[in-house]
């Protein structure tokens, strides 16, 4: 292939001529520095290239060489516990090679080519295989069994299969196909902008349990669903994402720090290895892949980081695992799109974003879902996509928020006023919604409590009634309310402060099982019914509020999971104290 020459440099965008041999999205090497770039526009023999590294010092006339291949990721044993940049270069190896600042032109393999892995075959010579079949497995760490898949496009009969210790580049099997013999290694490569194939996409019908009461009870997301967390600066988007990454019942977590502050990724790096996974008792990092493209890294790589993350998630999905991918935040990704679009001199859309913003967002979220994977066995895997959105000034009418809301089915709207009141998670129960409610209600009835939907509906109704009564209280004061309305206000306050408020840094309150959530909500509603009964018997509201049982209920969130019988004791205590009040009133 003939070499191109640079004729224009505009920040991370360069234009090169004599590029008629290259194709859209081909990876190129720029100048003697060997910088990595990707072709994003072709006009005749001129190619516009976004460079994933710092372009200072580049000048016209320097050489551009095309590799003839699209931007791809390496998939295989060794991905877990890794931390990569936006184009899947391992940051720990980059640190060793170039120090705290990544040097230009540094190219490193994502996987360790020298480490030996114990490969255990699952098939034998003579077996027929198709794309996606499990040919064997590797115990990647103490908790994760990494399944080695037959690459896409390989169908035939096994001629040879090995057992023992191999590197990811060693041939572990030979398959006879219609196009000749094909060697299979433990490593695959896949273009990041192309979704990995599957048999069929299914309808999500199980919740992704997060242990966060406001999410699991009121606004659940299904496994294989999509959710967004929009909110203004300081409202707790990143903490919500961290809580989901820590406690969601996914097998694998892919966390993409896309254009966020470096200290937030530092928090993740420091916390995750120390956190104990409630499912396995091991470090949470053992089932996590981190992709860090912080705000000081090249803007073009920020655009690629989202695709790198979702491709890695699809690889684990194809092994039959449930994956949750957190992107923090899609607004920074959209800003990278806007910058590159501006440098390409494309016609701008609303607020300067490119006209194709909505379609690019849809392409990303469409790669989530629950699917039947390729292969002869019946494997089901899922990807749940949860993205933070950072609208400027908290304005949800801006293009990124609106385009996202048209695609996702769960909206966890964060409120600045709740955050200022130190109410976390600051998810506003009056504006948030989940369109998976009806689809998941049967699962909750079968697996948690047959009255789950009733409890949830009653709690939401009480919160809505409180919002309506609050306007009256502001105008004329709480004394203008009837005793029954006062009790509605007090119960709604209990739901807000005792149930929905959750301390991410308290060892008991940070995570609540569905059983505990249901038992706790049921207790609050039973206490409300008893209080209304007492009010109807002319018991003073202030007397009810001073009952010791009410104070105990307000602290019930700190009851440990192995002591849920305590909730029954509190319910009985409340009933006895209310009965005592009613009898004293009759006397």
C-alpha cells in the first residue's frame, strides 16, 4: 500500500492525501512517532483521521500508513482485573514503560502474551463445532471460569485439541473447515464498532437487583435493559454508578470512565480491590474490567472508549454471563463527538452536536439486551447498560438527555435539591420512572412477595399525596391539616428518610436484599394503617409520633440481614402500643 502524507493538522484531527488504499474506520499509523489514528471521513484520496494521542509537533508532509484493519480489541483470558485506556492499552504496562504521562506512539498488547494459562478442553477430536461453541475453559482467577469460544465464521470438525498450559497466542485446537484447516487460539480480535452476533434477542423479564431500595422497589431495571442517570453537578451520579458496580447481581462489571475527572477513577481503583463481593466473598475487582479515559486524555480516544467497553461486555455475554456496563458519562462522550464533528466542518445540529447524535446513542444502547448466544448449547447472556448523563446546569431539555430518554426505558432523575439536603441516592421519586414495572411484577410476586406491587403502589401514592399536601402546608401551615392528612405526611416522611435514604458508606445500610426491602416497606405501611386506625379513634397525632416503636422503625434500616425476625417484633410492638393508646383514650 502507498503511504499518505499529512496536509492539515487541527488538534486531534488530521487530513492526509494519497489515501485511496484505505477504508472507513481503518486504523492508521501517523508520522515517525507511530501515533494511532482512525479514518472517519473519506473525500477522494483525502482521509480525515482522528488521532487517539497528542498531536503536538506534527506537521504537513509527514507519512501516514494504513494498517488495513479496523480498530479492534483483544478478547481472551487476562481481561478481568485489568485497567485500560480508551483504545484498550493496559495502563499498568504504560506506567512501567513511560511513567505517569503516556508517551506518544506507545503500542502495547492488551493481553499478556507471555503468561501461561491452564486450558481444560471441553470437546474431543472428531467433534463437530460451530461458531460460538465452548471448546474449553480457563480458570482465570479464584471466582471466574473463562470459557474459550470457537471464533465467529469457524464451522467444522476438530482435528486436534490440546490440554495443558498455553499462552493466549498458542494454538489449542485445529478445526477442519470448508476453507481449510483453522487454528484456534484462546485470544480473539473483534472490531469495536461492530456488534458481536447472536441467535435471537429476548424480552427482558428479570430485574437487575442492585441492593438500592429506591431502585429495586420503585424504578427497577431489567437484566438486558437500559437505564440513564441524569443529574446536575454534585447530585451523586458517580456514587450511584459506583453502588451499582459494587452491588448489582451481574456476573461481570465493565466500568467505563469516559471523560470524567481522574480522581473519580482513582477512587474506583482504590475501593474496588478492597471491597468484598457479597456473592463470592472475594475482591470485587476479580469480576471487573475498568476502562479509564479521563478528561485530560485525548478527546478522540474518549469517543472510542464506549465502543471498547461494550465490545468487551458482548464477549462475556457470549459466554453466557450477565454483564452490567456503566458509562460515566455519555455526555462527555457526546462532547467528544461534537468536537470532532466541528473539526470536520460538518453541519451542526441542536446546540452544536452532530445531526447523527441520536443514531449513535441508539447504536450503543441497542448493543445491550438479553440474547440466546451462538453455539449448539442453549446459553443465555445479557448486557445491562447504565449510563450517567451530565446535562449542563441540570437542564434535561438539552439534546443528549432528550436523545437518551427516547431510547432507554428507565430514568433515574437526580435532584439537586435532594442532594443539598444530603438525601442520597438523590433519585427524585416524583420525576423518575421505569417502563419495566409491569413486565417484572410477576417475577417479584413469585420470588419476593405476592403483595409486592401493592406495597410499592401504596408507597408511591403516599409520596404523591405528600407532595400535594406540602403545597397546602407551605401556604397555611401544618396545623390546617386534618389528623389523617398529618399522618399521611408523617408516613411519607418515614418512607423518604428511613426507606429511600440509604447510606453508601454504612456497612449494613449500603446494601439491602429484596427480602429486607419488602419486609421493611411492609412494616412502614402496617405502622401507617395502625396510626390511621388510632386517629379515627380520636387519638392525638402527637401521641402517636412519640411512640417508642416509631423511633425503632426509623432505625430498622440498620437491622442486619440475618436478623429479619426483628421486623416482626417491631410490628407487634407498634400494634401493642397503638392498642394501649386507643384503650387509654376510651377510658
